[in-house]
């Protein structure tokens, strides 16, 4: 049994998750028939995770790259910045790294939305402009790029809103 088969079993096909899905499905049918909703049969797909990831285009790879960059920058900042000497820069760095990680996780959700390219553009620009300018300020103490930080934050907001479209 490979790793993907194991993950597929753990998430979808083991007796506990299968039983839980059966209970939820039957409860939904009962409640739906009680309030007069038409009955529809929903079949759960048991596609292996590696096939699902391969069919999502470049978004999973983009999230992988962004996550690796967030970890590398986080490790570099943790070793380079000293909280006793420059507490303001450490705070800026921690904010940048936190937002970088959160929006990397958001990149993983892109295959589930209707317009993943639009959301990807906003999230990538947000990571670049918001997190990038904060990283630059934290590492160099130079605030000349701090004017683009709010533009990056706006890109983050637009990225989240584009998930609704």
C-alpha cells in the first residue's frame, strides 16, 4: 500500500469515515424529506488523492513552492533577527511570515473555486507585495517599499472575495 492509498483509506474509505458519511447522508435525507426537499442520490467518489492533485493544474505546485519559500524565509528570519535588538522588525517579520503561510494554504483551495486563475493572481500578488515588502523591511530596516504593503493587503482581500465568484 502506497502513501496515496493510505491517505485515501484514512480520509475516505475506512469504516469510521464511511460510517460517518452514511449517518450524515441518511440524516440529511430524513431532514430533507421532512421539510419537503426533493431527494437526490449523491455518490461519493473515492479517487486517489494523487490523481486529484494531478488534475488541478499548477495550483498545487504553486502552493508547494510558496510553502517552501515561507518555511525557508521563516527559518532565515528566526536565525537572523534578534528580538532583543530590533523588536519592531521581528514583529514585522512575524506578520509577513504568518500571512505568507495563511495565503499559501489559501492557494491549496484554488482548485475548488470557479475562477482559480483570478484568485491565484490576487494571492500571488498579495504575497509578493505585502509579505515581500514586510520581509524586505524586516531584513534591511529600509522602509522605502512599505507604501506597497497596503496594495498587497488589498490583493489579499480581493483574492478571498474572488473565491465567491
